[in-house]
């Protein structure tokens, strides 16, 4: 069976990242830093990647999408886009956690760490890229273990300073997402859904609803 063309993207952090792979061939891997505007930039960037590589949406075999944890709005942008594309093209959309993407290609036992802000981190343990526990959010001070076995996102500057001998991921977020989607293509994958490990910053008002006349 010929390899599938996999489009992957992630907007779970301060970036808009897109990758395109065909089997083990990397056709594109781009990431634009941005703190806002991912919703407006995602599809133009996808279309730019497809055009530059001589492909169209019709060529896609599957979509890999980053489901977080990360920015609430950013995660929703990518998940909604992936579901819409998958439905329109009748191809599978495969959700990949940001923690799993960071662990891709790592050997041995590694603790993946993401800055969750407010002195908290998202973390999960992986052995040779396979999760050995569920992702969770904990206080930074609860983090323990061998710092040489910690993998950090390159943009998490404060955590890099704290864990100075930690490693960085082997691959970019979008490329690792694409590779994982390729590896999981034949699995029974559920529809992508956001991976939220903390409550939204905006809380529902406790005031009673107004009476509708």
C-alpha cells in the first residue's frame, strides 16, 4: 500500500505550526510564532504548504491535529479545523496530544513537561515514546526526578532556566504530530477532542439569569 500523505497542524501555544509528510519523507515543516491570530492564519498557511509542495486537499490521506494541553482558544481552533477538513474530504482526523508529540523519538524513560503558567506544569511520563501514565497538571514544586530525563518545550524559558540540563524535543511540534498520525493511521481513532487539564480562565457567572418575558 502506498504511503499516506499526512497533513498535521498545531495551534495549542503561541504559534501556528503546519507539517506535511509522505511516509517518512518530510515535505514541509513550518511554524510561525504568534500570540493571537491563529484562526485567521491557519488555513492560508495550510494552503501555502500544499501549493509549495505541489499538492491539494484532494491528495490528503489523513489529518493529524494537536489537541493540547495548551491555550484553550488555540486548541479549539485546530480541533475544529481538523474535524471540518476530515468531514469535507472523508478522511480520518487523528488527535495527538502535545505531550506525546514532545516525547516522539525519545529513548528511555522521560518526563515531559509543559509550562501551564501560574507556577504549574503539565506533565506525563513516557517510555520510548509510549505513555506510562495519564497527563496531569501539578505545581512546579511537585516536580521531582532526574533532570536529564526531563523534556521541555523550547519556548518554556522559565522552566528551561529551572531545569538547566533538561532535553528539548527531537522534532518540531507539527512534524511529530504528523509522524504520530501516520503511525496511528490504522488504529481505531476517536474523533479529535481538546485535551483540557485545567478549568477555563473565564468562569460562568454565579448571578441568576434574567427572567425572559
